[in-house]
C-alpha cells in the first residue's frame, strides 16, 4: 500500500494568483494556471485517470480561500468572505463541485491519516472487527456490498462522528492524533465556507454557522471519514470502488491522493466526467440538504469512484461530511442564485417533493434507504 503525488489537472483558475502558503507542488504549477489548462501527461504510472474510459475530464473552478488574509477563525475578513462566496456559489451552481486551494490544511496531515489508515487496514480482520460501525454511524466498515446499488464495493471506511467511540490508537500509534488534527482543521475550514455560503445566499453571515454549531459533537451528524480502496485487477462486472450517489448533508470536503477514479455527473447532464488531482487541493461538493435549502439551485452532486482500467495501486481519500445540527428545520430559502439558470438533473432520492423536515428526519430517512437490505 502506498501513495505518492503526481499532478493530473484540468482546472480553470478563478481568482488571484496563489499566495505563499500553497503546497510546494501547487506553487510550482501555479504560474501555468491561466484559463483552462491540462497538465495531464499522455501516459504515466497513475494511468487510472489517463486510460481510455467512456468519461471525459471535467474542467473545475479553482478558487482561493486566501488563508493568509482571512482574519480570525470566527470573524474572517469581510472582503475575503464575499470573494469566496461568489466563487463558491458560481462553482457549486454550475458544476456542483469546486476546488479549494490555499485552505490552510497542510498536505502532511492528510498523508499522516492515509498512513495511519493503511496500517489499520493491514491489521487482522478480527482486530478490525472490534471497531465495526455502530448504530450511530461511528466506526469501521470493511469492503462489501454497496449501500447504493447491487455492486460490491472494494473499500475500507472509518467514520468518526460526534457520538464518539473507540479509535485504534493502541494498534496504530498516532491514529488518534492524525484524526483529531484533521477533525479540528476541517471544522474550521467548514465554518469559513458556511459563513461564505450564508453571505452568498443573502443571509446574515452566521445564518448557516448557527445551524451547524455542533459539528462532530452529539446532536449533529457531521462525519470525518477515512477511505482506502485497495489495489484491484481490471474492472469487473458488479465491482465498484464507490457506487454512484449524492451525499446527504450540507456539503462535503474531499481530499484525495493521485490514484484517480473519482467521477462526477454534472448537474445539467447525464454524462460522467473524471476529476483530476491537484496536490494539496480540497474538493467541495454540494449535498442533499444544501440542494433543499437552495431549492435545488445548488444541486446535490452525483459522484462515484470507478475501478481504474490499468492501475494496480490503492486509492486514499478523506471526506468531511458537513451536516446541520439535528434539530434544524430544512426549509427552502427565497434567494435567487444568478448562475442557476438551467433545470438540473435531480438525484433519484430528491425527486419526490417533500414537506418541511428537520436535519434529523432527513438523515434517518437516508440511513434507512441506504442500509435497508
Ligand atoms: O473516495 C472518494 O473519493 C469518494 C467517497 C464518497 O463519495 C463517499 O464516501 O461518500
Ligand atoms: Fe460521496
């Protein structure tokens, strides 16, 4: 099991030239980020996203979080928030996905978590079973049947939720500190994005933060998820890395290594597009609840991870699922988002019109649909 860094990018750069805090590789590539670029080599070791697939590359909007100048954690500078807000809304309404750089979470923390989870996945099954996912969605899920389709999903998952639970720090020293560091950083970054989203949606700056006041605490379903997809042979019928789905919450932050395989269905079409890899960057994608809040003007992004055609390596990723506090009422806002001028294709589970509900009812229904069989 291993991971390295390579650059496979087709991104559109929005905003100012990157600042000083970018990861090294990002800084090296930054000078070429003008308009649409494609740094994807014609062939290479990480052929999973270069090989001949049905899907094509998607062009993503990159925007800067301006970590250097954001002010304090709770009260980021107004100008920064406004800039992030308009870029984030544009990207999420057009693509359902945005790419964040200069966000302040160092790549070495992701790598420490990838390494810790690698070590956990190498433990004998009976040890891993001690940490199995419980009814509060906390814990380890071994590779097995997909929650979404008839496919078999080849991935290890470890969910860390606000209910708390055991972490395998005895078997894997450093596991807890890797998770704790990331949990704190992802929460902080999410707070900034929630503030920006609220401003972009013409609400008071703390409109969304006040509804997400307990992330990773009891009474809130936000989850930090470590994922490891072991190396596989060629794609086989009925075998997926992660089947197509939309996330349930407000939005998801996703860090990934360079293995590739992540694909998205753009909101206004049925076609699947590949998402490249930009070292150090974090993807932000819309979930069900934000789609609901915005009357589907920020549609939930359908995504999946496919088995690469020629790649014998493993894939690592880390997702931070941001959810509102469970007692939050999810009611569509009146705000009209300028960019959302097309009718987006809806996620299967969003198609039915439903009345007002709380975040708790929403997540319980999604869990029932997901874990029914
Ligand atoms: O591993 C990935 O990149 C995607 C994971 C994912 O979409 C999920 O767990 O909801
Ligand atoms: Fe997902």
